C-alpha cells in the first residue's frame, strides 16, 4: 500500500505566519477604529443638522424668535432647556446623543425624574440650589451644548424657588450672519464647578459651558443657517472680531473674538486632573477649578457682527 508523506510546518514557518498576522493586525486595527469613529462622526453631523433645523422650524412658528436656551415656569418650578422646546420638531430624542459620548448615552440631564431619583444627573445639583425645581421631562440625555448668545436664558434658581433673570433670546433679524453664527456643538455642561463643590447645577449667569472634542481631536458645530461642519480642536471657528464701541460688553481686550477658545487651566492642574490637551471624561471636565477660570476649554456664546459677544441683557 502506498503511503503519502505529509510534511508539517516547521517552527520557523509558523513563527513567520504569526508575525505576518500580527503585522497585518497592527496595520488594520487602527484603520478599523478610524472607520468606526468616522461613522460616529457622520451620525453626529446628522444629529446636529436635525437639531439646528428643528430650531429653525420652531422659529418659523414663533414669529421669527429662536427657542429659549434655558427657561422656567416659575409657578411650577419647571425648568426647560432648548431641547424641551424643540422636541415636537424632532423625530425622536435619540438625535440628542452623540455616538462618541462615553457609554453612548450622553450627559444625564434629568435623571429618573418619574421616580424622583436624580442621582448622578445635572438635576441632582440643580436641586441643591432649588429644591422645588423639576425637569420638563421631554428628554433625559443630551450630548450637545448651545449658543446662549443666540438662544438666551431666563432663569436663576434659588433655595426658595426660581427667580427670573433676563438674557435675551434673539430673533432671526438680530442674527445678520447666520452662516458664521454657532448654534450647537459637541460639549458638556458640568454638574458643578469642581468635584469638591457640594452645590452646583449652575444654569444661570454663572454657567460653565464646555466644548468637548470627541471625534479624533475635533468636534462638530452647527450654524444658524442650517449647515454643519467638523472642526479640529486647534482650528475651531472664532466668529470674527467683536464689534468696537459696544457698551454692553467691556472685555474686548481679553476676548477679541466672538468665540473664545482660550485655555485657562495651568499645566499643573491639567496633570493633576489627568488631562492631555483637553478633557475626555465628565470627571475631567469637573476637575478644573472655578470661579475665575471659566471658560476653561471653550466659550461659544455670541452673535457675530453684533454687540452680542456673550449672553445679552434685556
């Protein structure tokens, strides 16, 4: 009977094959990761486009006025964010969540408000300053911040309830250059100024509103004409130089542009917080100090070519 001799792989041949597979994996895995992040960025761009378009549809039904960024019904102590106002114009609240946000959930604004459980949410800290405050309940998670120079705010929480403060919401006619006026951005609203603070939820004038480069060291911005654009962290939009001789804003020397991306955190503090270039977690955003140092990683309030270089008083 004829026997066929089978030649086995030698150890060297096996090692060569393993080395080739390892090299291919090292080459391809980063490519796969980049492709995955590119898909998330595309989804985020779609979300942001829908958000700004929902705001524009709201404006059409509101005699040309944009939705209020932060407001409240004082009689019921109900707090409304812009996402509550534009909720009827959105397909669903899933578009409020950036796929690149940690755990794919977005920031927890309202907690489990139906069961009166606000633990870990923004409202947990809002209620340390206004125990009667409650969310409108139209959404829970959101990954995007918004331009308070355009959308304004009408709110100041206090232990006894809500006191209104007047920071003007703009109309379309008050936004002369919508193509360079920011609407929404990848960002985060820290629950408190730092991790040692026992109160927080600063949704009034002393807000701390941060941008968050979540997409390969960059972030997505939407503009008030409806277009959306990705910008790297080292080349974010500035909105142009602020208008001279405006009596309602006196910090031109330290903030020459409408959108200020100055880094006001010391290198020592950055190291202590584990931050490399910019925060990558909620905890890192809340590790940096305040007051006196905000905005730490970006301030996006203002309406280019007007005297609104921050929030606008009535």
